[in-house]
C-alpha cells in the first residue's frame, strides 16, 4: 500500500474516532459527528491506530520528501495511540466530551441524527468520566449549558420528541456533573506529568529538548519580547505585508502536507510571521509583539500545568488577571493540552531558523510556503536536504 493510501486510511479512522479534533487539522474532511469515547470505542480505535502505525513504518521509501511525509503521518498516529493507551483524557477530563458536544452542535445545526444521539452519548460520558479536576469540571458545565441553549435555538425541523429526549439528557448531564461528581482537588489534577510531557515534546512537537530546557527558552523569550515591546513604542518603521505561507503550504501537492496541518504549527508560523515581517507603524508593531508575548505566556502556562509544576486553577486564575479578555485561549489550554506550548515553541524555533539561514524575511517566508512545511524542524530538514 502507498503512503498516500495509508494517510487516507488514517484520516478516515481519525474522523470516525474524533471528528472534532480531525477537522482542526484536515480542512477537507467532513463535518464532525457526535462520537462517544467509551472503553469499547477507544479500544477498537487504538488497535486500528497501532496497525496503521506498523504499516507506515514498514514502507520502503526512497525520497526525502516521502520520508518527511512519513514522519508527519507517523507522529500523528503515535500521538493518537498514546492518548488512547496512556493519557486516557476521556476518563478524567469532561472538557474533552463537552467541547466535542458544543462543536458538533455548532457544525450540524438542527441535525436530527445528531440530536437523536445525545441521550446515549450522555450516558456513555457519565459512565466514563470520574474524578475530574475542579476547573475542568466547572468549564465542562459551562459547555453543557451552552449546548442546551444552542439546542433550543437551532431546533427548526427536528421532531419534538427527539428534542425533549436530548434536552432531558443534557439536563441530567449538567446535574450529575454539578451535584454527583466528586472532583479531584489535588494540586497536579489534570497534569500529564513530566514523563508524558517529555514524550510529547519529542514525538508531537519534534523538539529534542527537556521540559526544563523549553521552559527556560520560553522564559528568555518573554524577557526579549518585553524589551522589544518597549522599543516598539518608539518605532515608526513602514509596514510590511505578511505573505500567506499558510495558504501556499496547504495548497502543496502532497496530500499529507495539505491535509495534516496541525493548529499549533499554523499558530506558531503566524506568530513568527507577524513578529518578523510586520515592522509596521507603532500600533501595528505593538500588536504583533503583543500577540507574541501573549502566546509565549500561554505556552509557558500550558507547560507548567501539564508538568504539574503549577496547579491548573491557580495558573489559569493568575494568567486571566494578567491577560484579561483571553478566556477562550485559557479554556483551550485545558481542552487541547500542550498546543499553546507548541505554538510558542515553534515561533521561537522559526526565529532561530530564520537567523541561521539568513536572507530577507520575505524570501524566507516564500521558501517555507513553497516547501509545504509549517513545522520548523521539518522545514530545516527539507532545507538541509535540498542544499538551500
């Protein structure tokens, strides 16, 4: 079987297992469906992911481009497998369930099939989730209330009995989460732990660094950005347009590079691009550096929570006070662990790669877009292989 065929099989499986997550990468995929993450479902998909991983590893490839594509595909499969076999967030993080519920209802308004699935889905969620962290539980309850509201607003054309059953199920979901679920109040509740974070840094972010090394780098970058922000107040340089490297990259011929575009790599590139290419008038420059500072702050928080060095409740509260108006971004830190960290780390890595390769920022952005690679480690591999 060809690499492209195995990638297509993975995408089909991923959309079936967790369509909400898959759609965040694959813009060409179908709208997500409501899927339960109960034990039987995760076990079956875990076996399928393992089989796909073995098949991808066994391919005999000759070209560097194919090896890079295989790396992208393998890492995505392995991270999904590890989630099922080791991290198991569906058992302790109600945000995993509530986020999918809200997203599917928004993606499929007034969809009778989705509404009909809600009662059974709720029962599977309640049978699976136990001892959730306090803050995750509170945010999940907010999600459920929002889902109830959207169900009422987007009810046109759905049979009354389906709506009543779904509404009652969501009321039960909300009640049990609020009044009959014992939360985990420990300081490291919800943390992946140092070993799991190290594995993710190596295999998901593709960085050969320890959590402590990454933490120090992000701390150093925060200081540099704070200094740059002060300098930007006195700057009046002309503005520069940001090339659409993301759009160019996602139009490349390789289906793997086009359809498996991680949100953190897109975010990391855009943070770098705004910072490197938007000299701007003072307001524009400040906005670009301000976004970089916010992203680095969120990345540091994400890493600290997942290693267990900072309790989620305290870390989120302190950061919310420092970054008012960023509630959705803070919620995402708990919903998508290590994504904010990766975006901040990638932005810093892009800056290092740009400084190493030399040339103008515009020329660098063009090379990145042409490669179809928005991950700095993979782009460096590609540049080295083609001698540029």
